[in-house]
C-alpha cells in the first residue's frame, strides 16, 4: 500500500499529464492535458488559501475545533445505519433529479448516452435493434450494424434500464435512482466494513451532493448504473464476510453469490469495470485473514456472476457473431482492445501516454470530486504511505485503485465533467478520502513544542480541509451553471400530424459520416476518412466520383488538413489546392444558415408516441426515397435566425437550403 500511496501523491501533484502535450497524442491528448492543467492551477490556488486558513485556525481554534469535530461525529453516528443510508440516498435522488431537469433539461449530453437512448427506445417497443438504414437517415455515432438493423455499440445492461424508463415514460429517472442505490448500498457496506466510524459516513454525505456524481447521474450516463451495482456488490460482500470477521469459520456463500451477481450486472453495463471489480472481490475472499473456506467463497462469487456474463455473451453472439466480440470491436476494429500502440483515432498510446492520462485523471479527480480546490487524492496517498490500513480499508482501496491499473492498458480516457472513467468508483473515493483525512489528523500532535506551542497541528490540518470544503460551496454552483444546456422544446412537434416525417438539417460532416457508416464502414474508418482528408474528397467517394483508395485511411494524428468553421455551427476540412466539385459547394451552401443535431430529436418519447419519423436531411434527391416510403406530410427542422430550432414546411426548407424547387 505504501507504493500505491507514493504513486498517488506523484500522479496527482506532479504534472506528469504534460507529457500529453505532443502532436502524437492528437487532439484528445492535448485537450486532456489542458483540462488537467486548469484543474491543477485551481487546486494550487485553493490550497494556498486553505493553508493560510489552517495557520489561522491552528492558533485560534484549539479546543473549540475539537468540540466541533466531536459534535459532528456524534451527529453522524446517531442514526441507525439503514436510516442514515436511506436519508443520504433520498437527498442524492432529489438532487440528481434537479440536475437532470434544471441543468440538462432531461436531455442527454454526450452521444454515448444518446446512442443508448435511441437503442433503448426500440427495445421498449419490443425490438432488439433499430430497423436497417442503408442510406444514412437514422444512424448516429456510436452505433453499429447488426443482422436485421443497427444497435448502440454498448453492452445491454444500461440499455435495458433505459428501456424500462422509457416504457414508464420517465427515462430521466434511471440515473437518479441508480445514484440513490449506489449511495445507499455503499453507505451500508461502509458501516459494516468500518463499524463505529464517523468518517465513512462523512464521505457518503459529501458524495451524495458531489457535482461529479450528480452531473453523470442526470445525463443518462452508464457510469452511474455501474456505481449502483458496485455498491450492491460491496454491500453483499460485506454481509458475506462479516461472520468471518466475528469469528465464524467461513463467509456466507449466499451473500458472496449475491455479490457475484451484482458484479456480473456491472459487467453487462461496463465490461472492464465489472471484470476488475469481480477480480478484486474474489481476491479479497481468497486473502481474507479469518482463514475462511476461501475457494468455496470464490466459487460462489463466480457462480453468481455467471448468469449476467452468459447473457452478455449470448447478446454478443446474436448481434456481433461471437460471444467474445463486443460492439466496441465491431465499431472500432482491432485497435479498440486493451494494450499499447496506436488507438482507433490514430493517436499514439504507449506507456508514457498511459501514465500521463492517469496523472490527468487523478489531478482532475482531486478537484472535481467535491469541486474543492485541494489535493484530496494526495491525502489518500499520504494515508497509504504513512498509516497502517485495516483489512476492510485495503479491500476498499483495491476496489478504487484496480480500475486505475486496468485503465493503464485502455486507450480511451477522457475528462468530461471530471474523469468520467473513474465516476463509478466516486463514492468509494469519497469514503476513503474522509477516512484518510481523519486518520492522518488523529496522528498529528495536538500542539507543537517550543515557540510554536500555541499552535495545533491537528487544528491546522482540520481548518485547512474545512476551508477547502467551504470553497466548494462557491465552485460547485459554478460547475453546475457551466453545464446548463438549452432545453429542447417538445412543443415543436405539436402541430405535426402522426405519421409525418421531419428531416433535421445537420452538418455536412455528419451527413458524410453516416452515409459512410450506412455503407458498412467501421466508425474508426469513418473517423480517419473525415479527419485525414478534405471533406470534399470524402464527398467525391460517397458520390462515386472517386474510389475509396483515393482516401488516406491509415490512422494518424498529425499532418491533418485545415479546418474551416462556419458561423452556423458546421465545420469541414479543406486541402490547400484541391478543386471543389459543385456537389461539395452545394453541401457547404446548405449549412451556411445553421445546423441542428438530429440525434437530439431521434430518441425523444414524444416522437415515438405519435409515430413521427425523425430523419437526417440528406438533400432532396435522397430524401425523396424516404418520402416515397412514407407519403404523409413532411417538415424540416432547421436553425432559425435566433439560433433556435425551427420547424418549417418541407418544400420551403429544401428551396432555402438546397436551392431546389419541389414539383
């Protein structure tokens, strides 16, 4: 644990993430490094202020600080474990619903969530996949073709929960419920594994109000669902091993089987997360100090995980042709798996980049977990380095550290509202930070010797930490305001008759990407084509005026064509001396008035209820193919003069966008 503590301190305090500031890491690496650098700057500024407050507090707080800490400890320990956990869960549920409504307007933020919502809508209607799309009207990013249609690239666990939410008419409630379950069961597990301690409960309270947890719960992300079942797995594991701690000869195989079942569901939501969590809990059973029947317990854990794992394999075999082939592999090709080399987007991912990305995640986690400018991850590192941990603390440490180790082998990292790949372990991090802070402060001298005898080291540390948490009261609302999305007005469809078709005018790049995807191109091939070539060169291939071999498709991160941004939101790439075709000029002209994201409308329940078809506008010639299949009234959704989406008659839109008069 000491080695882990040292690495946490180094990774979160030393700017190793600056190694990402090279062209070889591509835009993703450079953006991650910049975000981590911004978080680090805020942390150091806040830490200086907190330390100043600590010096003041160490001089004047004294016994009053100790009395205040004791009062808080008594308040936290007063409720029964189930009552405390339920209260925190309700608070998190209400807060997450408020975030979903007032920050995101009940809309998804990332295309990851949108793809799963669209897939879930079809599942709610009784279909395993969306109908085939061989032209590009309906596909969006993060989706893949399968026999009989197309699906999201993600495992089925979170999709099924979203489908249940859609069937109930409240898909937005799924994330808040999952967060409430995560809070409740992690709190119950912490009470069992660390009995009589107030610090874990303090960590649970903070996590229930953490913007990092609330924002992901309110935006349909699968991380929150994984966090819920990780919490359930920890609770079942704690119940299983408690008899061994109290002197029994073996752990409860029933509870270990339940822990395995919860871990299997995590695997069905986020496979790498589930696999890592299962390995940690199985290792904890095998290494339990009470000398219980370890192999029997490990077998029970594996047995519990088997049904969900088998269901995922059946799903994979049915849709992707092999039990061990995931949608990620279908979408992104052979470079999508674990290991070092070049990622599907052409960016270099070696040991250097893996360490740098991990440093960026730890730095970002320290800030965004509480929106508190203080090196909280380093606090945990110091706890591991300078204090001895109990067996239960080591288990919790393993649960939160194992994904960092596994993440070193996975090329996909990202800082979105914090280090989202660590979000499912956020509550465990909060618990361990609180435990670490309490144990470190308790080990400090009550007063200093010599000329500084009027100062208290304990009061200094407590005052500094308290000041850092107070700063989060100012910074957390800023983070929530920064994420506010303009809500989409469902009333835009009020005057659209059932059975009508609404064409949404998206960007040229989006149209080109989905036309290639509809022809069977993998998403990594689509990305390479549109990033490494001029958009007009791609359009010529789509129109049949040039062969596929004319495009540069070998992934690379450097020497990319220039990028042109239009005022209306569209962007495309250009080569310096290329000759544009009339078709390319027409595509750009269509985007000059502004664009709208079609995915934002495709998943919406109001559209499904009234059987309104929402399709991507591909130009009047291709649109006529879809209109021939659905001869009811047609409309177009375009960007209005004020920037909002406006529904206009189809013929009027085609004339305005594509300079085409319909007969």
